[in-house]
C-alpha cells in the first residue's frame, strides 16, 4: 500500500499535469476557440448561481459521472469532493459523512443527528434518507462550510443537494444493461418527452442493481456483502403560461444489503464475519415533491412541499464470534444474541420563499420553512452478556422545526460584493418510550418515559468577494452553524430503569478565505480555499468497553479543524478534459473536561476525519467513436475513536471505463475498484487493541451496453 508521502507525490503530479498541461496550450489558437469548460450552476442556495461566482468552496459533480450508478452511492458522492469523507455501517439508512473534520464523533444518535445537510431538488431529508437515490441525476452540488442559513438544522459542516433531470420536453428513450464479476448486474430504462406540446412534459426512470457478496462467514458458511437495489422516479412539469410552472417528482427506492458492521478489524484474513445469522438490512424510501413557481415583475414566489416515508428493517447478530473470541476469549452461544428491528420515519416539509428577479442588481431570498419528523421504532433484542442489549424497545421521537430565513448579495462597487444572511429557528422534540424486559439479570421488568425539549437559535453568515480582474475572484466569509440536540433513538439505558437524557446541541464558528480563477479563455478553472472551524459541544455516543457488560453514555466535546482545498478542471481540447482535487484537514479535540470519555486528551484527533483526501479524473474521446474515463480517489488514515486507539488504513479507489459509441449505441467495458483495495468505511473500539470495522465492495469488472432511441 502506498503511504501518505507517495500519495502526496501522486496528487502533486496529477495536479501539476493538469495545470501544466493546460498552461502549455496556446491561449488563442483558432482551432481550439470552441474548447471551453461548461458553466457549472448551483441551485442549493435557493437561486441559480454559477459555481465560480459563489463566495465559498463548492464542488459540482455532473450527472453522467460514474458516481450515478455506483453500488455504494453514499461513498461515491464523496469521490470528487475534497475534504468530504463517507463513513458507514454497511447498512442502508445508517451511513453518515464528515466534511472538513465536522461530523458525528462516534455515530449518529438519531435520524436527525447529522452534521451535513442532505436534500434532493432542494427538499431536505434525515440521516435515514441518506444517501438519496442517484437515479437519473443531472448534477450533485457539494457545499462546504456551514449552510444553516438556507438549509436549516444540522447543516453545520456543509450541505449536499442532488438535482434530478427535469421533465423539459426533450425526447429521450434509453435502455442500459450491465453485467460483471461477483454477480453484478444492472438494468435501467429512461423515457422522456412532451405529453402535451409546450404545456405538459413527463420523464420516468427505472433501475435495478444486484451484486453478490464476497466476505466469508466462518461460522455458518457462505458469503456476506451481497446487495439488491431498485429505484424508480417519475417527473411531470406543467407550464400553462410563461410565468407559472408546476413540478411534481415522485420517487421510490429499495436498498437491501447483507453486511456485518461488527467484524473484527485485527482478525487474520480480515474481512471475515463471525455472525451466526446472515445479516439482513433493508431500507425502503418513498418521496413526493411538489414545486410551484410563479414569476412576478419584481420577484419570484416558490412553494416546495415534500413528503417522505422511510422504513428500515434489520436482523443482526450483535456478538460476532470472531470478535468476541478476540476481545474476551469466549464464543457466544449461536442464536442467543440477535437483534430484530423495525424503524419508520415520516417526514413532511413545506417551504415558501420569495426571490429577487433573475436580473436584479441586488440578489435576495427570504422565506419560511416547516419541518416535521415522526420516528417510531420496535426493537426486539436477546442477549447472553449485557442487560443493555436485552428486551423489547418501543420508541417514538417526534420533531418539528419552524424557521424564517433571509439572504442578500449587494454589489458595493463594480468589483466588490457583500453578502449575508440569517435564519431564526425553533425546534421541539418529544420522546415516548416503553420498554419490556426479558428477565436478564440487572434489567427491570418494564420502564416508560415521556420527555420533551425545545430550543430557539440563530444561524447566519457574512461574506465579501472581490473581482481582481475578469478572471480572478477572492472571497472571505464567517459563518455560524448549529446542530440540534435531542433524544437518542436506541434508548440504551431503559433496560436498567434509567431515563434517556437528551444530548445538547452543538454549534460552530467557521472562517474561510479563498481564490477562484477562470483562465486560458475559460479552459481552466482553479479554486483554493482555507478554513478554520471552532466547534463547541460536538455530540458523542461513548462506549465503555473495558469490561462486560459494555456501558454507554452521551457526552458533548469541543473540537476544532482547519485546512484547505485545491480544485482544478481543464478542457485540454474538445475531446480531452482533466480534473483534480486535494484536501487537507487537521482536526483536534479541545477543552477536555472531567466528564470526558476516559482516554480523551486535548490534541487527540477527531475520529472519521482523514488528514488527506485527493481525487483525479480524465475524460478522453479518440478515433471519433471511442471514449475513455478514469477516476481516482485517495482517502487517508483516520482514527476509529476519540481516544485515538487505532487508525483505519488509507485506501486508493480507481474506476475505469472504455467504450465505443455511434448512432445512439454505446458499448463499453468497465472496472470498479480496479486495485481491489477494500475500503474500510467505519470503525469502533471494543478495547485499545480490539476494534470493529465495516468494508465497502471489492473489484468488479464487466461489460455494458446502452441504446438511445
């Protein structure tokens, strides 16, 4: 495995090749006059803006990028965005991300405990809704830094907005099929066009993916890690007049996986599973979004109504035999420590906002937003070793947020712009808990709890940007972000008759400065940014694993992060383009108090926050009909816990595709994870020398064909 030094050299070489290659081209060659980079737009900030003009660090991934059909869409979202890290349990609905060192210090405590906001077409979802379906995507917008002003609660580290392809009346019928090693298969169909010329347009898409597992189970035999994904989306756009549009988007996806989140990291031959059942985890998600836009002479009125119904089903063995043998020297009795769970969440949100007209000198947006989440969980657990894992848990958490927001950009001079915004929000969350014991020593026969918390808070930002020339822009900003407090969904202390204590909210002050440039007649885009984040009361689920039974606590811990991002993209010719990105983050625990988790000290690294991330890609068309695409990602080492007892290995991801296209027919070969390095996405501690981990998929090589009619 290449070490950090080798990776930095490789990243430097790739970045130098991009910049040097572009710089070596004649700036005004007539034959290349049409070779320019496309203008990438962003709508996540509630108005259409060019990414180059935003006073902040942003990455835009276009929908035809290989990310769109990845079997691990959450991880794929991070592959082209510096300082953006995916961490997950290998179970749908339980994944999370870290951006610029800001994220859960352990694992999300409930469905709303995320530090990066997620949305599809501007409608936010919870941690259970991440990752959103990447079916028929137009672009993915990744915004770094606090985005609470316009995204609302829990966008403390940044935000991601997935924009699906619109129903625009363009005729398209496309069929795609792929087959590969490890039982991989994909089938997809897309159809779009006018239903009533100029008035009503429609678009529909279907996808199915399957892949076999390749993680051996040494207890019951067979292999784990297989997956089964299905998704569908339908879009209608009604435009009866030039100043009114109505968009209805309906979506459904089902993601079923059989992954063990509790594998022994230090086991010989890792990854191997010691589960006495094949883990089953399934997420189904249905969503409806209705967007209505009405243009007036001086402003635009927008209404976005969204409803989501999310369900998680799971069956897991919480005492992996390989892990417990290594940690405690004994193997649990098979079939005695299983957890069966059924979790449901219904989400409704409504936003009303006013925007300035598209060509107004002063750009502004103002609105109100309502968010409601109704979460319910039924969990049936058996245990031979811990009272905290024995009993029947019936938990309900209802959350609602009401907020008002506004944001404005004012040109002070021809070159100088000042922008800022505020959001005032009120949260309320209620817990209803009923627990029934199963007679395990130390547990109570029954326990109930009702609780409620509320909070009112203000988030905001201020930024200044200056155009040094037509090609160069600089900016600086200060932002205040906020992550709401709440009740943890596992209600872990109920078996011993102790109430669930709500965890406190956390907040961040973030400072950023950067430069953006469009050079060589718009054939080279560059951006560099530097940041500092001061996080107070970061939320942490803590485990005391020094002895059995394992005990749990919820604490808040201050930390900080600082670093930089460098991104570049070059249109070398109209047939060749290159891209590269490099992220660097230092994250440190601060202000460790007497109530901190044992082993935590000032200066410890924040878990799940790699010091280095890097990416590079190439897209090349040659001999008229052939095309080649390659994507590289590097993720550096990161700590598994707040005590820094171990690091997860760094990894390199390479995806490639080579194809031939003519007359709407595309035939191609592909390789996903060409190096076959198993990415380890998440780890946790059972002791200073025993850790658990989850892994991503291995190498898949295959063939595909797509036909557009």
